[in-house]
């Protein structure tokens, strides 16, 4: 009889306390939707061996052809293990939300004693009944925590996408600079070979020959440095994309880096960033969570537990004796003031953090826009003036050389200057693209 009564009571409590919660898949789909609004989509959460194998096959297919920036971004989104780690925060928050909607398990007790040939057995059940009343509050907190986790993970995705773009640009620029410096190094080598022959023939002083030799050695060192920078840039890209082993033998696309003039003005960018940035929205959700937590602490400061107990005792030769009891804490020493004060302090802290985030975002927008504008102007000057001017100088020197008005050293030097101008222009175009990637993340969307 006692068992049937307890089972019925538990069933009723489970019906009262149980309610549906968002699934992990639905939460992850929300992340995908948030990032898709800012041009980053097709995320994949690897949770099984089959999914991991599918990702490996996709990565292999993308690496089988010259790697473009778009393909590099795609690989990062499905293969970057730091992102996969952050996705698990969604699983943790969703699990905590489910747990928040559950009552604590009842305590079942059983004891038996013997005295003077008689035995007494006692069965007891204790249920934290008041816990049922706090379930809506806990679920509200769990829901806010899950929303914050979704926004935080979404921001991590967008940050990683920006970093992948910049890593790809660095790898492309460094590789192309190595190629551009090849003719420059050969020009230095040709100058040295000619100088040695002229010195041997007595047509060049030792001092001038040594100067040319020193210039060649500096160029050779610069070539080594460029190769070192290229290796470092590729490894930075490999880490961002999560590549290792034979996967790192890919080739990069040879599509030229473009210098695109910014299509936006500074007006309205700050407001747009405040509205779109996921880390800003996450900070706002953190304030909501702290406010709800403070309310929960206030409501439970005096009585946060109330236990109902049912006990059935049976002694040999006697009728069963059933008792019903209630247990609740008496707020004599602890009135919950410390918990309430702590919750209020956490709330105030989160408000200040939100304000700080807003100020910093506005500053990042202004700085990012100025950086893009100035970087574009520099790149424009390199492309339209410096490169063109050096090319014209080289053409004039070629004419002078053909007319025997200039020597071979002047021609080789102007060839090197023209090549160096192209390298500087390439660097400047790369900086424009990286500045654009930074600003797009900063304002929370495409320019």
C-alpha cells in the first residue's frame, strides 16, 4: 500500500515538473542561422565517427585543387578543432537546461531493528517538494544561459572566420613575394658575376666589386627571410584550418589579390555594430541572466527547501503505523542576505561589462574604418603611382642602355627597384584585404 502511494505521488510530481526543452541540434541550428546572417554558414558539429570521416573526405576534396580563400574558409568551419570544442559548450548549456527542469530525486530509506524477539521495519520516502516551485525560475536561468552560449559560440565562429581569411591572405602574399623576389635575386647574382669578371680584367676596383658582393649577400639573406616568412604563414594557415601530414601539401590559388575601395562610409557603422555584433548581444544576455539570478536569490533567500516525508513502520504482531511529516529550514542565522548581495554585485558587474563592451566596439569601428581607408590609400598610391613610375623609369633606362648612355649596372638596379615596388604593392593590397576582414567582423556583417 505504501509503495503504491509513493509511486502515484512521484508520477504526479514528474508530470508537474516535466516540460520540453530545446534540443542540441536546434540550438546548433540557431548558431548556424546567426552566422549565416553575416555571410558565414554551413557549420558542422562533429559528434560521430561517421561525421568525422565525412569531414575528412570533404577536406580532401577541397585540397585536391588550388586552394581559394572561400575553400579555406569552408575547411576551417568544418575542420577547426577549436571551433568543435566551442560547439560542445552548447551541449553543456542545453544539458544544464534539461537538468534545471527536473526535480531532485526522492530519498528512499529502509531500516530494520530487533528487540526481545520482535522486529521493527521502517520504510520512508522524502521529497523536496518546494523544489518543484523553483523549476520555472531555474528553467528561465537555464534558457538564458543557453541563449548566451549560442551567441558566444556564434561570435567564436565569426572570429575564426576572420582569422582564417587573414591567415589565407598572409600565406598568399608571402608565397607571391617569394616568387617576385626570385628575379631580383638573379639580378643581384648577375651583377656580382659581371663585377667579378670586370675586377679580374682590371676594369673595376676592388672596393666597387666588394660593394656589389655585399649587396648580393644581403639580397640572398632577404630571400631566406622571405622563405621563412612563407613557411610560418603556411603553418599559421594549417593550424587555422586544422591540417596536418599530407594535408599540408596543398597549393594556393594564383588568383590575384584585388584592391577594392571601401563601399561604405563611417556614418551609421557604430550603430550597426552595436545591433549586429554577437559578443554584444551575448553581453546583453549575460545581464539578463544576472538579473534573473538576482531575482531567484531574492525569492529563495528565506526558505529554499521544504521536504515532505512519508514513513511507514511495522512491528511484529502490531498494526502498521504510518506518519506524514514536513521539514523546512528556519531562517535564524542565515537570512540569505549574503546570497542576495552577491547576486546584486554580479548583476552590477555584468552591467558595467556591457557598457565597456559597447564603448570598445564603437572605438573598434572607428579605428577599423580609419585603418581600412588609410590602408586603401596607401595601396592605391603603390599600384597607381609607385609601381607605374618605376616601370616607366625601367623603360627609360632600357632606352638609355640601348643607346649606350647607361651601363648594365644601372639597368639591373632599376629592374630590381621595379620588382621591389611590385612586392610593396602586393603587401599593401594584402593589408587592405585584412583590414576589410577586420572591419566586417567589427561591424557584424559584409561591407
